[in-house]
C-alpha cells in the first residue's frame, strides 16, 4: 500500500491533503463545510428520486385504465 502512495500522483495529492488537514484548522473547517454541503446535495437528490418513484408507482393504474379505454374506443369505431 505504501508503494501506491509513493508512486502515484493521486497518492501524493492525497498525502499532501491529509498533511494540510492535520496542520491547518482553517482547512479542516472549510473541508467540513464542503462535506456537509455535498452530503446535503446527495440527500436532496435521493429524496427527489424517491418522490418521483412514488409518484410514478401510484399513477400506473390510472395510466393503464386510460390506455385500455382508448383501445376500447378505437376497436369500437369502424375502419
């Protein structure tokens, strides 16, 4: 695992970020604010997906009944 940190640019960046967060209280505060905002955004998106899934799952019987009514009207009309 240490070889990954030493050889990879990503590992170097992560190590530098960890050192900065350990040393700087301002950096920790800003990182915390960013994490809270990110978490809020993710949770709001999850809620929107849940709500849209609930709305679509409650509507199919209505959609199906209107589709069957339209099909029945189309079958009754002479061609």
